[in-house]
C-alpha cells in the first residue's frame, strides 16, 4: 500500500501498461457475459475484440521493456506504441460493430471499457510524443 495520499500521487511514465491491462480485463469480462454477448455471437465478434485488446497489451508491454538507449531502439519503442494505438482504433471499430449487431450490447453497458479506451489513447499519444533516447541514469529511474 502506498503511503502517499492519492491527491499527491503523480502519473507514472508507464501508466499506459497498467491501463492496457485493465482494458484487457474489462473487455474479456464484457465479452464473456451472457447477458451482453450471447454465445452465438462470441466466435464471430467477441473473440476478435479479445484478440485485439490482447494485442494492445502485448504491444505496450513490448514498448515498456524496450529501453531506448539508441536511435534504433527508440524507433522500435515508438513502433510498438504506434501499433498499440492502431489496435485501440481497431478495438473501437470492433466494439461499435458489436453494438450495432447485438441488441443487448449498448454504449451505456460499455461505459467502463470506453473510459479505459479513451484514457489509453491519450496515454499512448503522450508516450509517443515524449519518447526520447535514455541514458543509463534515466533507464534506472524509469523502472
């Protein structure tokens, strides 16, 4: 448990990883809920959304463990972050398709997912913008 008051806590540089993991959990829970997504639609729609959100989590984790100590590694990190950003927009497209096709899947029921999705996009854009080559001191501070 952190001894720092919530109001005094700062956002970490890798908040996008934690947020992506939360997004993955929420999408999986939503897609496996019989009240929201009937089993007959899971193979066609739900598994695709789960696969996309898993790609987001995989890409942000890959970006997190790629320390940009050279220009090549910086470009690799940005590539992973850009892939995660593209995956976010693919997830949006998939969720909107699910909403249009399945009557029990509503935007209101996806509010938590959409909030995490929106936060993830903002965090990824910020991470891409602020990515720079790190020296050894910065590398230790980031972890």
